């Protein structure tokens, strides 16, 4: 019985940590300590082949942001491409002439870590950044998209699994 009670308490603790991480991440998003990186990906890249697509929508702004990453199982200290698309929610057209910021944050070992990609020019509604995840765990990816009449914050998750032990 004791095992069932401790198992039941774990999701509550995890939910509190994730909520705390989200609030802290949003507050730290304006930090000026930043790193710059950008790589556009062409429309020939098909997000449909990837099974880890996450979507965020805003009905008021008629906006949909999709997020995916490659490889599907990130490897510690190896590049992972974080891909974003920004579309008109109703028409499905890519929004043009955007500026994006991306914040990668985690709480490994009780220490908050943040890495920021700042002022990414997005001419065609698609962009990506490359990030090296330093540890296993849950990472929150927060993107801020802005344009003439749009400002949106969208949170996404990446789980970096335990790594195989080298031979």
C-alpha cells in the first residue's frame, strides 16, 4: 500500500515543478543574456513524417504554431534541430515577416538553466534552431512570435531520454 501512495503523490509534485518552471521561464524570457543561432528550413521539409509534432493555437489572433524536433529522441551533447512553423489558423497559409525568439529551459538537478535564441528573422513562416541538450530530462521550449499585429508566446516540451551506456 505504501508504494501506491507514493506513486500517487509523484504526479502532483511533477505538475507543481512544471508549473513553476513555466512561470519562471516566462519571467526570464526577457533576459538579455542570449545566444544567436538561426537556420531556415525549406518548405520541402515535411513535418507530417515526424510523429512528435506539437501544436499551439490562438483563436483570437487566428494563429497556429507547430513545433517538432529531429532526431525524435535527442542525444545529449548532439545537435537537435528545433523546427517551428507559424500559420494562419483558418487558411493554413504561412505567416510572413515575423520575428521570433526561442527559450530553452530546464530544471535539471534543481538548477534552472536557460538558453535563448534572440531576434530570429522569419520571412516565410518557417524557422529552426539547433540546440545541444546537456542532460536527460524534460525541457520546455518557449517561442515568442511577433509581427505588426501579432504577439504570441507558445510553450512546447522535449523529453531527452536516458542515454545508452557506451560499450
